[in-house]
């Protein structure tokens, strides 16, 4: 979604409803200042929601699913984003969920979840 981490949490909370069993907000660290991440955590803590922060960025998480032997968490967000968009999902298609399905089948995702705590938690919430 972009903007500060607080802006992302605030925008997500617009969709929050008390009747939800779970409400998960995912943001990526993506070079954001610690004070911004801390403020987002504080805001989220005021609601019955779970905040997951992906380090360094969402693209690193996605690439770690697809190419687990590469240490994506050590690369810059810019390098991860560039590699992901050049090789998997072009920037114009990033909001189209159908663009991801050729790369992320259930078997690949579940295998990666055994290695990645944040992905495992996301799947736990999705499964209920």
C-alpha cells in the first residue's frame, strides 16, 4: 500500500470489524525508520489485531519461497523488488492475484512455511 508504517496500519484498520475471528496486518520493514515501525506497533496494539513485519521486504519473503537457497533477507529491498519484478510478477501486475498463481502453488507455499515463521503465521491465520 505504501506510505509510512502507521499509514498502512491506519488504512488496514478501516476494514477492521469486531466480528472478525482474526485480523492480520502485514507490513514490510523496507528501510522504514524504527520510530515509524514502533508507532505502527503501538497503533496496532490498541486493537485486537495481529501485526506482522516482514524484513527486509515482502519481495524478500516471496523470493525466499521461490528460491530458498538464496539469502534474500541479506539483500536490499530495492534488489529484491527488482529481481522479483524482473523474473516473476511485473510491477503492472503486482495487484492482480492471478499473476502469482503460476509461481506459488500450495505445495511450494506449505514447504516454505516450514522454514519461515512469518509465512507460517500468515497461513495459520488464513486456515483459521
